[in-house]
């Protein structure tokens, strides 16, 4: 994990994600998941790029299965975009960088 991402757990998920004042991208992953390792550098890069406007967190599904269950995460990697405490968008599988950027940009735009 880099200085731009936060480690999410069952204990801090609600405070860090659901009560966040900014949109939050949550990367649901596991150590044994090859596609998760494949997209990790992209997630880290985007966390740095959007630092201050979007929060990026990583949640290990093996250690925090209750949160994965709560959001019906059945396949990983799964990227869920949260805004105002709600899931706004999601990508299941190793999505392209452009698709992830599009999801972040859409969530970052505040409706008038």
C-alpha cells in the first residue's frame, strides 16, 4: 500500500467510506488473486493522481469477508465507487485504466 491509499477493514470501513466527504474508490482484493495484482499499480497511480479529491482504499476480502458479503462482492478484483455513502458504480474483474478513470471522473462531478 502506498501513502495515497488507505487499508480498509471491517473496523474502519463505515467511517472511511460511508461517512467520507469525498468520493471513495474501494479495491476489493486478495493476496492470491493474480488479476488483483495486475491492476494494483493502476489503482496506486490513480490514488496519487486524484489525491485530495477522491479517497482510494484497499480491502482484503479474505480478512474482511463481512464487508465483501455486505456489498455482494462475488468476484475479485472488484472496484466499487462510493459517493455519499452509496455505491455509485462498480467494475468486476481487471478493468482497463480508462474505464477506472471514467468511473472516478463520473463520481467526482457534483451535480448542480
